[in-house]
């Protein structure tokens, strides 16, 4: 386990295996670089230039100190334009550092001094380090090389240039909580669907809730039938793995009305009888990314203890083409009585979310947020890095986008164009589950809107960023955890608006 330490000493006087120093575009020295160059009696700027470093984001340069300072090695990281550097810049740099520093036991850095707020940058650094150190190796023959970890895993990080303060220590811990929650979501997404069934997700949620003091109720198939959750039952009807509904509650503010959250939990999406082609099925184990992000958010909120109430209802089902599967042309009756005509069984996420949204609307929340890997149309519109957001409340949408920008999970608003409502009108049911060929992200959101009560609501379509299909220098291939960190930050910001931000001792949970 990595521990964090704060030091007011000069970076040249810190004993560490690796000293990480920032440089900005144009080789403008970041915090500590001049000080170290003076102590080493070396022209580090010229050395960096000769090594092809320009200070752009992603630039790195490693060199030995030859005993001229107490650190053994120096890693210089480029941060781009100095005026644009912020906590997100630090977070991304920390992700890169984590990937390069696994063989060093002690790392020191001045990165947290970059940006307008030392606390925000310290949070970003800790979060990025946790995210960057992530590896999913559970299914390897030797998933953990214990000898290598014992000898060379990163054990201590020293943040140089600040005296130890409660604010910085709290910021570091918050960053760890964000990163650890997102990494848990990544574990859930990356777990093969053979193991990650609806029952598996329910069991994981139950264990997490018991550990962190959340209320947890797991709805079985029989209970879902009695409760009128026809969408969840319909989607799960073709699989031997029975569906579940995971209900969680965090109570940090007495009897105040809660924020309600849900996420799509399709543990594998074959398309059902409207079967997908083979290649798109490769990553369909990740079709529960919204559920994983919602679970991760609830875990983090339980640890952060903001003064706010949050409830979650997470529908989980496996969409398979079994003999008892729903057929195109079937009509499902959802929670609350509204019906949907199923014209394509591969448009299944909206069917299970409809039940969850209707159920959460009964709880009189102040807002409802859903997140889902819902449509390829959102990816066509915005690419792989941005989530799409639509909804009924501009203030809620703006707050979610702001939260996403803060944590490096950006999103963009698409119009909830009500003229397209005609595309999901059914002649035999209240609504049908697909529209025409165009505007698929919008018509999917309009379908969901049919099941939301008179409450502010936002829908996050995270089909693009929930799963990284290609490895980068700071994200491995696989689940990203998005939009878990966005949801965590949004909840924290709402608690702060209500006068209840930050960690609280003895918060009332149950």
C-alpha cells in the first residue's frame, strides 16, 4: 500500500529512488526544477533540449543524479502550457508517472504545486497515481508476482514544498477515494460476463454496502415480478442468469429528500434475438458500465460522508437469445403500468432503465440521474472521449458537465428534441423501444423520459468513454470507470451547496 508524506524540505534534499519534476512547454521550469539544477550544478534545460524534450504534455525524460542530490533518479514530465495547467493536468501526469515508477519504492515530487490550488492539485495527483497504477491481472496464470511487488512496488510518495496541513492531507485522501472507487468500477467492467452475472454484481454490492454502512436490498426475480418490473424481467428472460435490482441508500442528512441515481447493468449484451454481429460483441461485457459507475459512486460517497442523502436503484440483467427470450413485437409492462413495444431486442438498456427510473420517481427525489452505455449514436456524435448528456433540467445538466470537467471526465449536451418523440410512438403500446435510423441517442433519451416523474432528470450516455478499446500512455485497454468520478464530484458539490461538504465524523448512515 502506498503512503503519502508531505515535506517542506528542498527537493534536492529529499532521499528518494525517483524525483519527479515538472516542465512546461517551451522548457519553462516547473516547481523545483531550477533548485535541483543549481544543487546538481547542471544545465538541466540544455540536457532536456538535447533529449528532445519540449515540455509538451506526455514528454518524459529520465536521468541519473550521479549522487549530486539525495534522490537517485530524476524523471522530468511535460505539462504543456503553463497558463493552462490545473488539477487535471496533474492528474494525467500522475497517471503517466504511475505507469513508469512501479520499480521505485520511494517517489518524491513537486507536481502538486502546479495549478491555482495546492489542495486540488494534491487531490488530482493522488487520484491520478491510483488510476495509473491500475492493472487487471486476475485471469493471468500468475496474476501477481509477489516477489516483484515485495521488492519494488511503490510504497511511499513524498510531496515536496509544503508543510503538512490538514487540508492537504484531506485532499490526498479524497483523491485516493476517487481513484479507488473508479478502479473498483474498472474491475467490475473488466470481469468476464461468465463470472460477472447479475447475481455477482448483487453480491459485490451487498459486500460493499456491509463494509461501508449503506442500506442494501437485492430484488430477486420473484420480487421483481411482484413489483411490476417488466422491463428488467423481459430483458433477462432469455438467460439462465436471473435478473436482479440492486437498491442502495446513503443517509447523511436526516429526512431530507435524496438525489436518485441509476445505471444500466446489462452484464452481457448479445443483442438477444436481434443478435449482434461477432465483432461488436467483443466488449459487451462492458455494457454494465453505468451500473459499475453507480456502485463506485455509492462506495465513495459512503467513505467521504457528505451531508446529503443519495439512493440508487441499479437494474441488472443478461440479454441472451434463449428459448424464453423476448421477441420483436412483444409488449412489456413496466413499473408504474406504462407499456413499451419491443421492436428490437438489442435496444434493451432503455427497457431495464425504464423500470428503475419509474421506481426512483416514486421516492420523491430532488433529482434523478441515469448513466448507461446506451447508444452507438452518442459515440458517432461525440467520439470516444466525451459522454453525452440530455435531460429536463438545464441546471442539473450544467452541474454534471462542470463536475465532469473538474475530474477529467468531460461531457457534452445533446438536445432533447421533443419533435423526435413521434419516432417512438407505438400503435399498440404507450411507446416503442426504437426510433428511425437517425438521432438514436436522442430518441433513446426521449424513451427514458417517458418513465421519469415530475422531477429534474439527466441522462448520461457513456457508450464512448466507459471502455477504452485502445491503450494509451495513461489508460490501459479496458474499463475506465467513467462516469463514476463525475457522479462523486457532483454529489459532493451538491452537499457543499447545502452546507454539508467534506468528510463528517459520525454522519448518520444506515
